[in-house]
C-alpha cells in the first residue's frame, strides 16, 4: 500500500511507520519536522503545518491508498485535512479516543454507545473537559467527507516505549526504584491500556483488508485490575515492592496526581468492550514485555530526565506519613 502519515515520527506514528516499512509498504510523511527530524530519512518526507490545509504537500497527480491521521484534535483542522486530501487518498484513518463516550459510569461501552457533546464546538483550546467532545467532532468531519471509506480507531490509554505522557511509565520506573510505593485504591479496580505497537498492528491490519468503520482499541482481552498490573511491574522489575493503597478522597484532598487514580463513577473507561476490534485482529502482547521494553526505553533517556506525572520521592514520603496519620485518627 501507499500510505500518507500526518505525523509519523512520534509515539504511535513512529510505531506505525516502523511496522509498515518492515512489511514493505510505501510511506510519505507529512509533519512539522520538529519531533525526531532525522528519523526515516529514506522515506519521502514533506515538512509543513497541517493548519495551513496541507498546502505545502504536493498532491497534484498523487494518489495514496490511505492517510493515517495520528494528531487530529481540532474539528476545523481535521475537516480541512480531510477535504484537502479527498481526491488524493482513498481511505482516511483517524486515531480518536475512548474519551468520546458520554457516560463512563457503567462497564461494557461499545462503539454504538452514546457520544459526548460540547457547548462550544468552535473552541480551539483543548482541555481535559472538551478533549473527548472535540474528538467526536473530528470523527464526524472525517466520516462526513469519506463516509464508507473512513476508519475510526478509538484507543484507550496508549502505553509502551516512546510514550511522551509517562502515565504508564511512572509505575515500572517507580517500582523498580524500590521502597514503599503509594498506589491508588482499591487494588481490585479495573485498568485498561494498549501498547502503541499493538495499536499500530491493528490499524495496519484493517487497512490492508480495506476495512472501514469504528473500533475500540484497548485491553487486555481479559479484565485486569490495578493490583494485578502493579504486581506485574514488580515481577518484571524483580522488585517485590510494598504497596500502600490510599483512597481517591485522600489523593484528591492533597492534590496528588497519581497515575491511574479516578473516581468510581469513571470505572467504565477501563472496562471498554473491544470485541469488534479483536475480530479484526486486535491482539495484546504480554504485559511483562511492555513493562520491560518501557523500562529499557526509559533507561536510554537523559539521566536528569524527570517524569511528567506522579509525586516526587520526597512528596510521596510525606503523603505516606499523612496517610498513616489519618489511619490513627
């Protein structure tokens, strides 16, 4: 296949490009050239901003089988991209999110569940509150223009090597460092995520079959709890950490950003129904592999790199003291 990637050098786009090249597909990358500019120097590469309607991309007399949009957040911009490419690209593949759904209070959300809405669809600033609703409108922009040739993939938390958010990375790194580890209670709460490489495999598999439609993409296939996940981190790092499970209320009162912490009314976001994607080839590599590969990648970062999320060691120690204090009251 001939594939155009909007992005292609960061995280999911990078994993997809490496996979597609390994399978012999022909790639064209379009991005700003700011992230990993030296990557894929043997691939056709155009530099520019999608905000200018991809005007710097020479598309006259060009045809691609698919475009993969890895970085669409604003409906206006996504619509411009889809309209500009509609005569040059047969299929539009859009990376969305499970955050598009309206109600996370119950498990089993599937692709036909109700979607969220925003009162300000023209907003150009993405926040935690409007991220999902704006992605809904981005999806609509793609399907309005490409109709049956639109492929929408809704991943959950994307994890693994090259994840710029550190929301998953925090846990293997923290547990490897040892000591008493503060964890968000309860340990039997559900958790879901998908390795970015597994997401790439799913998308390329559906594209190769000329598939379309909408697919949730998160996992694993069975229910995974927070306790099981953190125990897997202990096993993969060889460090049998001591976990102290603190309440959501305590974390909220102390303004502690502990990855994975969320109110029970949101547990449905970690119990998404992905059976439709599994039928199309969604598979999940062993969790221990993702943990080990994430640690190996993190080890290659600068020695003074500070994780973007989670408490500093001294803050965690102080919070643990406070937690034990509440238990004595």
